[in-house]
């Protein structure tokens, strides 16, 4: 019987300096002793990618995306080569590769390329020779062999795509936390680590601002049912499994509470209440690539309404300029912005079958006199906008209300 492969991905914080790279080498060796075949995927050291992008902008504020890819793909080459050297020093055979060398072929959309196929022949050859294969994450090549990158956080995608292509038994994502918790333990000290979570839940959490893994990579994992184990590179503790179905008891309706403080609200007053106006406003905003999250339109009394919507804080100045332009165009009133907001969200697949979760969330907030400014829901989440300084308290209250510290994870 052929031995099964494990793919291990180490994120930027796990390879941030030489000590940590040595630590990663030791960990890989401890696995090898158990008779495993290992393919390692690494991110760039620490904040290297951000630093490289900054460097580019100093030279040219509008660099070509092809050249951006040439530049930022180097970060992962540095960490993969250094990790190979760390393993050699310890007497182990290892070999590092770029995306091109291991046949990661993508489409041509630089800085956000999609993987089209992976030719795993070279990796399999090297594994057969007993080597530890190390792959630079985040990169591939297009048909012309120009280097492409897979979007920020793309090393996760490299790891998951390789795990699928190699039919690996598991894809381990090593990071600086012990797994996925019912809430951020810095906000809720009694938050509980989940033994498992579903692809759908983690996708929802990622889109609600939890920075666990690249959302695209989870979509791929879900599509091909690649089991993921999120765990810490600094401890041996078991982390959290991401799977299609958890074994959790039915009463665990909610699995997590998340908080995002990176939102802003824009309000346009006295918007004419007639067909086509919303299309005009949001059409213009989405044309500029700005994502609108929640939208609230008040009831019209005298033929005009107030319209509020939320966006990422980083898009605020651009969005406000657009909103002012449209407001003038459509004869609406004043445009104002509010950055003093936070979004609190609860996530759980159990919500699909249990009614009354929303009411429970609202009641918990009402009991503590926390005002809800906006609400939005999906089939597995409920989000409320509250004042920024009340965001953390809101998370704690909801966590307590639903007894998440007692979750049968
Ligand atoms: N180094 C890349 C980034 O920072 C890819 C990754 O870390 O996964 O986005
Ligand atoms: Mg990174």
C-alpha cells in the first residue's frame, strides 16, 4: 500500500525569523519519524509581502500587475529555500521549489490568479527519493510561464490545491493560534476551541471578518472535500478540523460570535423614492469595486427616504465621494459618514433548522441596553451593527446568552 501524503502549510508568523524557521524544521522532522511523506508549503517571512508592495509603490505608484507578481512571489522563495537549508543542516534531505517547478498552472489574471491545473509528477518523483518537498506558496505561472500570484493569503490555496492534487490524507494549516474558537479569546476569555467546524461556517466567518484562512481556499477545500486541520506551530495541541459535517450535538445551534471594527456607514438623506434609484446608487459604487455589506432604507412618508449602507472602512473616502456625486445626480440630500460602528455576528449551520436565534440575539443586546443600528441575516448568520465602543461587550453578552463556553465542540 502506498503511504499517504500530508501537506503542511506554515504561515508568515510561523516563519517570521530564523529561529522560527528552525522550529518549523524540527517540527517537520518529528513528523517524518512517524513515517510520513510530507509536502510543505510556506508563506513569506512575517510582513515581507506588505513590505515588498510598499517598496514597489515607492518606485511607481501604479506598477504593472505583472511586475508586482514578479516582486511579491520572491517572498515565498526566500522562506522555502531557508527552510530547505535548515533541514539540510539537520541531516535531512529536502528540496525547495517554485510554483513553476511543481507545475502550478494558473490563468492570466495577475495578483489574483486562479489555479487551472497542477502537474504533480516532479513532487511525486522527489517524494519517492525520500525527500521532503517544500513549495513556495502563493504563486503559479500562466501559460506563457509568467509568474502569477493567487491573491493575498494565497499560500492557503496552494496548500489545499496540492492536498487535493496529491490525494493527501490531510492538509495541516499551521498558524499562531491553537485553532478556531467560539469567539476571539482576547475578547471572551472563556471562549472555547472548537474540535471541528464546517466549511460553510468557516466561510461565513471569513466573510464576516474573522481572519482564519483565505476564503477562496476554503471554497476549494469544500468543493473537493479536503480535510483541513488548523493548529498552532508553537504547540503540539490538537487544533480545529474543518470538515463538511461535524459530529456536534444538535443543540449547538451557534458555533461562533465574531466582531469586525473595520466597517463604516454612509447615509444619504432625502433620497427620491422611485424605481431605479437604488440601482443607480449601488451600481455606481460596485462599478468602482467597492463591496456594500448591509443596506437599510427607511419608510417613505413624503416621497423621499433615508438610505444607509455599510462598507469596509478602507473604502470610505472613495465611497463617500461617489455617494456625493450620485446624491447630486438624483437630487437627494446630505451625505454623512459614521465610522463609529462595529459589526457583531453570530454564525452556525444549526440556525437553518432552529427558529428564534435572531430574537435571542436582539433580546441579549436589549437587556444590556445596547442599541442595534442595522441588522442583516443569511441562512447561517445574523449580524448587528452597534456603536464601536460596545462591540466587545456585545460579543461577550451573546457568547454568554447562548452558553458557548459550554459548547459540545
Ligand atoms: N505572503 C502572501 C500574503 O501575505 C501569501 C500568504 O501569506 O499566504 O498575502
Ligand atoms: Mg501572509
